[in-house]
C-alpha cells in the first residue's frame, strides 16, 4: 500500500522505505530474530467498535462461530474480499499484524520489518452458513502464494503469505488444499502454515491494526490500492483433496456457480468492487 499514514510526518511511506532497504540489501528480506525484534508495548490498539460495512461488534465471537487468520499481501483488499462473501456467514473482519514477536506494534513498526509481523486478516464466521474451506479457497485464489516475502510491488517480511490454524482440522484443510493448489499452479508455494498458539510466548498471534486501517476501502476518500496478484487459477475441486474424515463436516457452502461469477480476477478487481456483500442466492446459485 503506497499510502501516507496519518502518523507519518515526512514525504515517504513506511512501505516505500522498507521496500527500498530490502532491495538495497540484495535478495529477499529476512525475518527478524525474536530476540532482535522491537520491544512493543502493553497498551492495545484502539479500534472502531463496529464493522463499517457489516455493522457487527469487532471484538465479538458469538457462540457457535469460528475464527480464521491469514495473510496474503496488502491487508486492505484481503479484508474486503472476505467481508463481501455472500450468505450472511461472515460476522466480522479486521486487519492487523500477525505471526510476529513484538506486542501491540504500530503500523510504522510493522512496516520496518523489525517486529516479524505480516499484514493479516482476522475473520469471525458462522460455519453453519459459510465453510472454512470457502474462506480458504478465497485466500489461495486472491493472491500469488509462491512469491516469498513479496506480493506485487510490495516487498518485505510484512507481505509474506501465511495461514494460521486454531485446531487440527484447520491444519489438515490448509495443508491438503496447499498441496492441491501447488500442483495446479505448477510451482512451489511459500505460504507459512503454523499454529496460532506458537505465538503465545510472544504475546499472541494477532494484534489489531490502527482504527483507520479497519475496513479502509469502505471509508470516505479511500484509495483503491492493491498489491495482491491473483493468478486466475482455481483451487482443484474439494472432493479431490479433502481428507475423507473431514469431507462432510467442511463441505463448501459456496457453489461452483459463485466462483465462476465472482472468483478473484487478475488485477485490482476486488478493491474496485462495491463495498456491500455480493448479492448471490446460494439456494438458486445466482
């Protein structure tokens, strides 16, 4: 996101600066060692109480709902693509900094590459209305998961692809779909797949980004920036890769007809789309 944050006082974006130093250093950026990460702070980031588009409480996980956390480039467009999924299954989305070592980092700190975080999206969803594998499929198809510490023109450890699991079923589904999508793409996937509780020793997997980043693309005057690079290649059919024991419980809720009409396209189709959830009748398939 080549964007000037409100807290910046100079003419360069932290993204532009960090990307410049990554390139000057030669080769791909390296993840900071935990003992060398910035110290951070105890105070949590203040965010908006309710989702700008969906209207639900940002910090709430209602009974029966689940959480998914992933990273696939600039978090603005990544978040918007998920909140627009149809069927009333997405309760809320949020952007933040995940899988790093610095507690409660700021945007500038995360962009420096010295916290270890990647730009992430947290999704609260109702598995009775939308499947984890629907979110997982959108994640894979909405970016290029083969590019290491980079997505599009954005370079640095804060742009690495990752999916972070909260239970063994999520782990199995992420890993099985990765293997299938890797074959479809024909090149190695570099996506980081780790357990959420691996980061408990650093204060936790997830920290919210500043309020102005939350649902940024639905805010007045938003700039439709994107760096994600959808490849225009579909994840293979669910039945071909799902672990048999999970097939019934995690069957997709979004039909193939939805993906034919609304799958992520090459370019910036997601960020330029309307803010409202996609109008699609799941029962009729239109």
